[in-house]
């Protein structure tokens, strides 16, 4: 999604291809290269640790968290190095030419956007997992790790299918003497109308629908949790399950809210480019700052999940430890 419009829209150019703005472009490129480098390092470190911790944990939900970490990790590996090189070179020209370059052009765009789709679909699985755990607790225990892995596999298959047209549309083209990786639906289809339709469908299916679905599932879960009379369960096991379910639900809600915060401005920005491009001030410093802020904010989705998950995992460990200490204290008192 980050590359679909990059070759078709120049934020700082007027009709003559020039735009005189009070910007130190050299300093801006250095700044962006530094920001992308920080995001790359933070994402690699955070998601690698989260992936390792999730796979080592015995909580059933953590295999779903590991899937999100893996998709964010893959996104960072594919996307950020290209952005860093682009900023250092000061050009979007593709470094590799020939059939290998054409293949890399398709694969890089394909993999980067597939991981975003996997992440949004994984959020649905996490929200559904919490719904079943709270509303249908007797069924939740019957869900096996194999079944969760199958659902994870389905998210990847669906994401791959949605983005399969990339292997036709993305190609290398010579523009102003530079080899650029662009998207073009011709000659099989009319580019402008097909691109607008497909990209709109992509935004709806990959970002908007999953966010709405997650919102609905979590609302149902929260209402059920609020109305449930937990006071009827006095055993330590029930208290432990109550504590863990509440913390895990809060974690899933915060993850979804953070994802929405990162992506909603980007969605609005993309619809603006698609359907109201004539209203865009192409040579406006404010719009350039806004557009770059929106893109950077959306990229932050790859680093927020590890921060959120590690924070809540710590709360779970602390809460369970307190319950064990309370149980030991009661047992000693009875003796």
C-alpha cells in the first residue's frame, strides 16, 4: 500500500515538475533516513523478542501474538531498508535491473503489503479468541494449538490471494532516464479506473473491514465481561482465569486501538489521493508535512505491538504471582 501511489504522485512538484519551498531537502533526507533506521532497529529487536517470548509461553493466545510479531518483523525487513536507501540516494530509482530487478520489484511490494493484511486479519483472530474465552469458556478449552495454527495459515493464504494482482501490475519502467518500480494495469486493463477500484477494495478489505470487525467483537466481549457475575466463582483457579482474561482482553483492545490510531489517518489520506486529487495543494508545505506525518505514523504500527504486549505480559505475570502468594497465605493461616 505504501508503493501504490509513490510513482504517480509527487508531493512537492507543480505542473512543471518544480516546487520552490523553504525546505532543506538534504537535511530532510538525513532526518528520514535516521527515522527509518531507528524504526528498523526497534522493530527488529522488539518483534524478535516478542516472537521468541510468545513461542516460549504456555498461553494459548500467544501463538496469535507470535503471528502478528512475525508479520511485523517481515514487513520491517522488506520495507525499511528500501526506504533508507531511497533517502540516502535521494532517488526512487531501482538499483537492480533486468528480470531479477523486475522480480524483486514485484516481490518486495507484494510481501510488504501481504504482511499488513496478515496483521489486520490476525487482530480479528485475537479479538475472536478473547470473545470465545469470555463468552464461550467451555468451548475455549477445546480449541487446540493445531486449530489456531490452521487459522493463522488461513490469514496468510487470504492475504496472499488478495494481493496476487501485484505480480501483474508491478513492473520496472524507465522514467526520466531512471528505472522505477511502478504499478500499471495496462495493457490488460485501463490503469486509472482499475487502479482506483482495486486500491479502494484493498483499503476496505485489508484495513477498514478488519478494524470494524475487531471493534464489534471486542464490544461484545466487554459487555459480556461487565455483565458477568464473577463473584459466584470463589476458587483460586476462577480468580486466576478472571484476572488473566481481563488483562488479555485489555491487551487486545489496546493493540487494536493503537493499530487504528496508526492507520486511520493513512486511510483518509489515501482516499484523498484517489478521489479528491484535484483538491490537493501539490506545492504546499503544510500538505507535505501532513502527508509525511501520516506515512510515518502508519509505519509505527510495526513497533507498538511489542511495547504493548511486553507491558501486559508483565502484568499477567505479576497478577498470577500475587494470586499464588495469596493462596499460600490462606493455606498457611488454615494450618
